[in-house]
C-alpha cells in the first residue's frame, strides 16, 4: 500500500478561544489567587501577632523610634496631655508620643514606632478638645489593635515577593493589593472609630463634641485624607451613632475649648 501524505486540517494550530479572552482569564485567575493569598496571609499574621507578647512590640517600637528622625516634627505639650489622658483608658503597653507637622494637608496617622502625627491643618479644623480627643483616640485604636504592626509585616512579605516577579506581574500584584487592602483598611478604620469613641467616653465622661466630628466629614473637600482608604463618611456616622446608642453614652457633657499648652 502506498502512503500518501495529507495536509493538516486548517486551523489546527489556532487556539479555540479568543486571545483576549484567554488573557482576561489568566489575569483574573492571578488576581483571585493574590486575593486568596492576601486573606490567608492576613489571617495568619493577625493570629501570630495576637499570640506575641507585648514585649516584642515594645522592641519594635524602640527600634523604629531610634532609627527615625522626628526632629522635623514639633512635640506639643497640650496634645501630649490629651494622649496621656486617653492612654489611661487604652491600656497600650508603651508611652505614646504625639507630634505636629506644619502643612496645609489635613491628616492624622499613627506610626509603627508608637507615635501619632497630626498636621497643623487638621488642628485648625477642630472646634473643641472633645472633637480633637476623638481623633487621638482613633489613632490610639490603631496602636491598640496593632494595625501598624500587622500592616508593616504584610508590606514586608509582599515587597519580598515582588522582587521575584517581572514588571507585568508586579503591576498586577500591586493593583490587586490596592483594591484588597482598601476593603481591609475600611474594617480597621471602623474598629478604630469604635475604640476612639469608647476612649473619649472614658476620659471625658461623655461623647459630646466627639460625635460631631463626623458631621464635619460631610464636607468632602475638607476630609479627602479620610475618604481615600476609609469607609464612606455616611457609613461611619451611622456606625458611630449606633455605637453611642448601644453604649448609652452621655451626649450632654461639657465641651472643652481647644487649648494651647
């Protein structure tokens, strides 16, 4: 029998799926994998840190504090007195320090080293000490919940992973992490809100003034720093009013004027 070669069927090497659709599925699967991995890492870190004694965190605080330059920030005795007053109700195992920064940006945040930084622009927006105390209490909440410690650890892990990725995969990694972290950060912020209002009630005998802080947030142009990775301000207002009612906090206590010392 004589063998007669035949040409292959047309399109045998043509993929059955559209190239763009295949690419979309690949990227989607990568994003899902990153999200699942992020959740697993977050749970693992939260559990691990919850079992770590506070002595480890103290060492981290002192290490970072000794390697950071705080000379460009101004210590503030009046704000420090508020921190000290609030810290008595917070049970944070190290002394928290507070600084101010001269800038037109409205901001306040806690550092992994156990410091709180408040900008001069934010201070100018405060109407009374009770309102200011809530901002301090919120940042103390991040320190109490060890949010900065957790975020610092996660950032270290994912930064190390990115070193082994190409530019395209690294971009997918960071884009997906930004979306995922935003949702996780919102949960952290709500917990810090609850902690802050609880500490104000403890230190000032009520939440009058502090609860009004959220009403100021309705002016989005003034509070863009809060609205970036934070929950929608209406949700925060709703959650805090719910907290105040549930705890039956006094909302008629005296509001103190902003001090200078």
